[in-house]
C-alpha cells in the first residue's frame, strides 16, 4: 500500500509527454494504462506512479485519488 505522501503526489502529477501530456495520471484512459502494463512501465518514479494508477483503476479506486486532489489542492 502506498504511503500518504506518495498518493498526494500521484494525485497531482500530470503525464509529462505523449498524446496525453498534461493530463493527470489518474485521468489517463484505462486502455492506455493497460497498454503500459503489458508493454512495461517506464523506469523510476513515473513508472511507479503509472503502476499504482493501474492498480487503483483495476480495483475501482480512482475516486479516492480525485478526493485527494480536492482535499490537497495546490
């Protein structure tokens, strides 16, 4: 289970490149996250976050991240 700080950071992180650049990671289309899962997530923190987004979407927990976005708005 990720820690609170990681989830807060994940909630406010946007995709840094590609077709979905500047979209919050939690708002990336499910098919895109599944594609990354099958292809392999990038190395480093972005990959860790995308993997967590995959797990959250898989378990229907996207609203938890959206709640965090509202509670901890920057």
